C-alpha cells in the first residue's frame, strides 16, 4: 500500500516542472529518530522512523507499514495522521475505569 502511494505521488509530481539541479524524488536530507513514532496513513498503521527533504514534495516521513507486507516508503508528512509515541493496538481504554475486586467465595 505504501509503495503504491509513493509511486502515485512521484508520478503526479514529475508531471510538473521544477527548476532543480537534482531529479524529482531525490532525498536531499534525512534524519532518523533514535526511537520510532507511530501514525496512520489512510487508515493503515505505520511506524515512523525519520524525516527528510525530497525534491518535489518536502518534508517527507520515512514510514514502515505495520501490516503483513511491511513496506517502507517516504511519504509527505502532511499525509501522516495521529502521530504518537506508542503503537495503538485497538481494544477498549482502561484508563479512568474503576476496577472492582473479585467476589469472595
């Protein structure tokens, strides 16, 4: 899913003219995080490993899909939503709920 999105974005950007010394899609700066972050792209959970600049659409975020494919792609930062420090695995929240002790038999 991430690779297909990246290819679509690159194809759309290459149709426009840029006055750049480097080809469209070239990474010019890259900084990896010491600890990953997590987010979503179109409802798909991703691990965010770093940020960078890319000719044609900058800034970009290095994302790794958390699904079965594990694709890695540099996606424009504006498309990454719900950024957080820990992955969200679903289920109901437990914070703020009062627990009751088990009944004695």
